[in-house]
């Protein structure tokens, strides 16, 4: 199998060279280039480029690149458009067998002049179950904690369930958090959310966009079986040194950015950006939120992000960046959590002058470590770290496009914890993955399809996986389309959290183990991977130019899942060979499914923004003995967002968000007993010693918590001052009507603990 993969990787590299060589042999020529924002040099994704004489059009990709291929010799009128920018028209001479490079530098609209362009405004991609979040839209959400954040917007997307205000995690269409691949400029982020649950590790001021694939994602992404959150950051300011400082009742932050080599249209440039944010909620809660019991708000964190960017005149680029995120949660006299996440890496894009094949590559490293410290001093920790090294190639045909690439992943996990029966589970494992993918984009008038294949070889497990993927779209009319996606997915990473509790602050990671049971449900286990199959069908309809309706249905079949054995009672050694295997193993195999549908409606016009979404989801797991619903099986989930912006001179925006969700499953307490750990062996005298309080659980997740609902509000006003200075004030209110939503039930004290009460916050920032 290794030889097959090696030959495949070599073949992919060779094909890139071969295609580049035959570019010059084409009888016709090409028009290609980049579309930029003339003011600051930003690349414009999704800009339209249209050849008037041929009535052919295309759109720019994530790098602002476009290519119109196989054009006969002649002179053509090329028109570039982008919402909010003036239309730009240029004459281009096409030479046979050559690339006619032409970049467009668009100017923001001052006065709108009508230009007659016959263009059918149909979607140009076949992507299904994907939401692209632009950084500007984050302000439409109530700014919880007086600062916009990606985590708040992710919670309103179709199929997304958030488990709570504190220690919350995202569950996307029936998948657990470890089944979601979260990246920051390609670097793997193992824990993207801070413990308080109101903030992510992503600085909204540095974010450019985020693509969220909730199911059926393409062959470019691998190593996860449920969803992908791909976050991209922007470059630093290329024109001037800029500083932004902010202070809220939760956090403080500073952002410094500026040019290393100033931007000029058509010339190379370079810039830097440094962002730092820290919280002091543990301290401020005692002053401002004493009524909320400050001992329940011991959350402090810090985020540092650094980026260096260089852009060449030809359109290529190189970028270096790094991050360091920390969290400390210290509950008095009980438990303390500490985690830190560190990463660094680089990316580049090469655009040969006379070749259609573009090449991008990356080297990325990230590490995550968490410790849980309790009074019993038993070690509970998890660390995972590793690198990604890869290259991608893009080749444009007449109407179609081919993308292929290869990647090497290597990481190490170091894990130790005690399960609910106080049995130790530990692992120290290193693993390597060899991955390759190919994707062909097929475009024929109303029909668009992406056909992909990904292959992954997991060296530590000795298993490989061939994973076909497909996304299709048919535009019935310019406003109405139908779509579908299907694919197979695999991963060998699993998490170690308690599946008896809805909210978990300890989130550890393990490499897929090789000591799995040999049989499951009466059948032989022939591989050690976690696998899933996806199917998504849907339709979207643009009711008018201001509003869109989207409907999707999905099913995910998890054919094999690896889980921590919650029933382990004995060490798996020579002294316990007479005990049932189920009670000795560290890991068990499960299967499962998730299915349901979503309906969403969006309206945006003249300062108004309205978004409503309803999701119906069913999630099941089978562990070989019983079928149960996992802790994130929120059957009904609805979100409503309303925002209004007014006063163009000093923009003011007010926002509301209301969330309603049915109750999560939970495991009920059946009784209590006196529990001994027999740490003195046969010398333990249980007749005179006092044991701990042991808990007798009922069947897993047979109960349901109450419904959850919460209303948030924020108001934001910006004063535009001279010399491009700005002063901004934000007021927010979490849980406006003080709904007592349950956080968890303390089984020992037999008391209910609620999530955050009504929580006002005030913040301001100054930019100069």
C-alpha cells in the first residue's frame, strides 16, 4: 500500500510539471490575472470577470485569481465587477499559445454609473452545506462581552448546536467536536474556544473570512468525519501604521499593523500585524458581577497572533504567522484547568508567467496541552502536537478546472486520565499520515459539479482509506437551484470527555488506538479507523435581490467510531484475564447515525439584516449493547437575528439574537453508595475506614434537560474622527430576561447549577 501511495504522490507531482509544459502548446491563448481593491491591495474573492465579445464569464477564487482559457487570437473587452466597487473595463490582446495577464484594480463606488452587461447571475460553485462568513457580518450578531466574535455567529448556522455558556463546544450536524476540523490559515486548532464559551481564539479584527462546511465537504479536506471550519486571516495594513486599542468589562486588546513595504498598484508590497487580547473576568466579576457568584466565573485567557505578509507584483505571495493561546480556569477548592495552544507556519503561492498551473504550499505546526488539577492529585492531562507539509496544484481548462495536491501529517499524543470508575487510561503515540487528493470542477451552462477523490494512509494503524466525494448543482433558473453532495470520510483522532455530562472543560485527544476489539456486534473488525458516509440534498431560492431561502436535508452514517470505555472496571493485565473483555478494555467501538434538515431565511436591505433558521436533528449511537442518544442530541434548535444600522456619518447598529433549543439528553442518578478505592490492597479495612460517595447511574442519557432559550442584545456606535481615526462604544446584554438555563447538576451536593444570568457589559476601542 505504501508503494501505491508513493507512486500516486509522484504521479501527482509529475502531472503538474507535464501540464505546465503543455500550456505553451495550445493553439489559442488565455486571459488571466488578479482582481484587487485599488485602495489597499486586498484580493477580491468572487469578483466577476466577463469577456463581452464571447459572452464568457468567470469569477475569482480565494486568492482573487481568475482565468479565461482557450480564447482565439484577437482583441477583447474584459469587464470586472464586484459589489460596492466601480466597474472596470479593459482592452486585452490575446496571443496564441500565451497568457495575456491583466490585473484589475477596482475602486470603491462613489457614484454609480450604469454599464450594460448581459450576465446571468447564477452561482458559480457546486458547494453544498457551506456557509461563508465575512468578517464584516460579525457585527450583525449581538456583541456578547462587548466584542464581536466568530463563536457567536457560528451558533446561528444551520445544523450547529452549542452546548453552553461555559465550557461550550460546537456540535455540527450530529458530529462531536473532535470530528470537526478547525483551521487558522491552515494550522490545526485543536481547541478553538475559550472556557467561558463566549469567545473563540480568533481575533475578529484579523479575520478575513471563515468557510463552514457542515456536511458533504470536498476532497481538499481530510482527517475528519463530520465538518470543517476553515478560518482565514487578512494581511496587515499595507498603507500606514495603524493601532487599535480596546477595553471591555471582560477583556482588553491591542492591534498594531502596518507596511514593511508600502502598497502601490502593480508593485510588490509587504506588511505585518500583531494582535494581543487578554481577559480579566476572574477579577472584574467580583466588582461588576458579584450577584452572579464570582466563584463561577474564574475564567482568564490570553491570545497572541503575529503575521508577516509579502505580495509580489506577479500575484504570488508568501506568509509567515504564529499564535499562542492560553486559558486558566480555577474553581476554588475543587478543580483547576490550564491549557495552552501554540502554532506557527508559512504558506506561499507561485504563479508562473506562461503556465496555467498555479502552485501553493505550506509548512504548519501546532501544539495543544491541557492539565486538570484536582484534590486527589491524580494526573489528568492531554497533549497533541504535530506538523502539516503539503503542496496544491491548480490547472484551468476551457470551462473546467483541475486541482490536486498531497500532504504529509505527523503528530504525537500524550494522554492520561481516569474514567468515572477511577480506572486509569493512558496513551503515548506517534503517527504519520500520507494524503493525496484530486478534484475536477465540471461546468456546463446550468450544471456545475465537483468530482473528487481523496486517499489517506494512516501509518501507525497500517490502514488506508479511499474516499470519493461529489458536489453537484443544477440551476433551474437564475434564482432557483437544486443541489446535492455525498462522500466518504475517515479519521484516526478521538477525544476523551465524559459522555455523561453535557458540558466538559477537560478536552483531551488521543491517536486512534490499535488495541481495538477484534469483533463488534458479531462481525470481525477489519480496520481501526473512524469512518462516516454523508449525503446532503437541498434547494435554495433567491426570492428577490434582498432575500434568500435555503432548505437542506442530510444524513451521516458513522460506520465505525472509537470511544473511551466508560464501563472499564479492571486493569487489562495478566491478573484480570478472567474478567470480561468489555470491563478491561480502554477503548470500545460504536456505530451511529445523524439525520435531519434545516430551513433558513436571510434578508438584507438598507441597514436591515434579518436571519432565521430552524434545524431538526436526530442523533443515535450504538455501542454493541444499547442504542442511546449522545449528550448533544438537541432535537429542535431555532435562531432569530435582527440587526439595524443607521446614521452613515457616525454608524450606529443595534442587534438582537434569540435562541431556542430543546433539552439535551443526560444520565440520571439512580442512587448512592459508599465507595472504596482499596489503595492499600488487601490491607484496606472497609469496616473502619470512610469511603467516598459513589454514584449509581441509570441507563445512559435516558433523561432530558429542560428547554433552553436566551435573548441577547447589543448596541454599537462609531464616531469617525479626522485623519482616519475612529472611536467605538459597544453595550451588550447577555440573557436579557434572565432565563435560568441549566448548566449542570451537581450529583454530590444534589443541587442544580445554572448557566450565566443576565450579564451586562460595556466596551470601547480607539483606532488611530
